[in-house]
């Protein structure tokens, strides 16, 4: 089976699908038409699927033989972002543009979904080459983590336990045609915060008669910046940023309240994530008290897991994909400090998250993710399709045994590890029956 040749043949279909999804983007938790179209495409291929309420779509391909009895999960995400797209990328006019004002596929999820549909098409047409089971996993709401809980609850209820998981991210930080297949940390973990400081407002001429939440925030911000040097081991990376700041309406009035939100990114949850999280609460509340203010937490994203490739699976992926596509395709980029819900899949089941380069200056596809100029190099899709199909088929036939490295607890235990309350966990399981 010449997988790369088949990927080339299916590439026009993949491009067509990518352009459809790009022109019709939907925000996280609102991907109803996207999910409907994915279902239509799968049905057209003769693939049965189930829509997971609030989660996405799961489809199962059973091979003509069970082979060694293994299961491989192939995953794609499908949500867009609240970004107003430009009509041009970094080099000129785009090949396709969003038709939805203020919404854009600015992270490549349109390409991820299209590539998985292309892989599904190849696999369905060659079931005699599938010696085991393949799960197709289309995830809603990756950007805010709103889809993965329901998807995992569904997997748990159905007793679906893959031996390995495969995901891919189109990546502007790597040149087109290169596929990053790293051992270990590939994308960072995240701790998110949205906090309101409650002070005492007043006239701008008499700050002595007010408790300014702005002054309080400045002290908090400086403490956040200092944390990287004074509170966390220097041998582990940590980035902290505040991306939202709201306070006041005019220059001569000290406001009552200030809201700030941001994230911390790291790779080691135990050495960095949890210590930073604990410091954050102590520091924020201590400084607020010192400034005569109080705080309320609008939302907190507890420290998650990093995307970390299983070394044996990654080595296997480099070997088989190198044999299929050529070793010159394989790359070793620096780990990416962005975060991904795929980390929860990898925490349960060992696997690989590939970074597929799309940076092509001639085509103008090098803009950063979540940027209005972001665009995809469609020529690399065939590499992504071939990579997924190659890894799946060769893993089913191969000798990699991940059983000793799988999560020992239940899916509910994983949610508990993430700091999710029992009643919220129960809501995930209830949601999939709505």
C-alpha cells in the first residue's frame, strides 16, 4: 500500500474540505454546522458515527481482521477563533476567506479536520489493510477545553481504550514540509486566571481617600513577573502573561473594580504548575489585603497536563513515517509554549502529537497563530494525511506495547487529578445523553 501516493490522490478533497471549513468558521461550543458537515462526509464514505453532545464526533473503523487486537485513535479539532480575518496573508491575497464577520480559523483547525477526513477516506477504502480498530475523534471547543470532557466521558461509557493516540497541529513555527516528532514535551501545560479586584473608587484628585484597584493590580503584576525568578526552579520553563485588563471609564475617576485575566505556561505540572498556582492565590489575596481591596475569581483553569509524546511511540513514528515520506521530512523543533487539550488524551493513552510545518514565505503562510494574517500552506496536507495513516496502520501491525504506560486509574480519576469537582464531573456524563 503506497500511502503517500494515496494521500496525494485524496489531497484535492482535503483542500476542498479545508476551504469549506475556513469559509464557514464557528466558535468554540458553537460548531453545529461544522459537526453536521463532518457527519455528512463520514456518511458519504460509508462510515457510521455518533455525535457526542457538546463534545464532537466519534467514528470507529473496524478492520477486516483484528490482527494483534490493537486500537489506534486519530484526533482532530474543529473550532475557530473570534478574530477578524484580513483578505490577505503575509504575501498577498488568500486562496479562501472567512465568510463570517469576526470569526476566523486562525489556528489551523480547519486543516486538522480536513486532514482527518482525508485519512478516514483512505482507511475506509482500504479496510483490508486495517488489522485492528481505528477511532476517528473530531473534537469541539479545543480552544477553551469545552469539548474534551464530554468526549472522554463518552469514551469511558463506551469502554473505548486505544493503545495509542495520534494528533497533529499545523505549525507556523516550522518550515513547510517538515514534521516535528519530538520525544517528551511538545506543547505546554496551562494555568488560567480571570480575577476581579474590588477596591474603593473616588475622585482622581484624592487618591488618599480611595483604595485604587489599579494600584493593587500593578503590585500583583510585578509579583507575577518576579515569580519566574524567585518562586520557580530555574531549570524549568515558565511564561506568564496578562492579556485582558479592564478598569474605569474616564481619566479623573478612580474605579471601584478592575478585572485582569491571563495564563501561565509550563511543562512540568508538579515542579512548576502546582507551585505557581498555590503562590498565585496566596500572592493575589495577600497584596489585595495590603491595598485594602478584596478579590473574586471569575474563572480559574487549574493546571493541566503538557502535551508529552511517549518516547517509544515517537521513535516508532519517526521510523515508519521516515520510511514512507523520507527522513528529510522529520524535524526536531523547539517545544511550543502554547497549550492543547490533546494532553488529556496522552495522559490516558501513550501517543504522538506531531507538529506539521506551514511556514512558507513565498505563500505568505508564516504569520503567528491566533493572528489575523495566519494562513495555511495547503501543499503540506498530504504529509499530514500520510503521517496519520502510516502511524495507524504500522502501529496496528507493529510490536510497540503501551500497556504498562497507560493511565492506571479511571477517566473520572483523571478529571479529579485536574482539580475538577465531583458534581462537575457528573455533569460531563449527563451532558452526553442530552
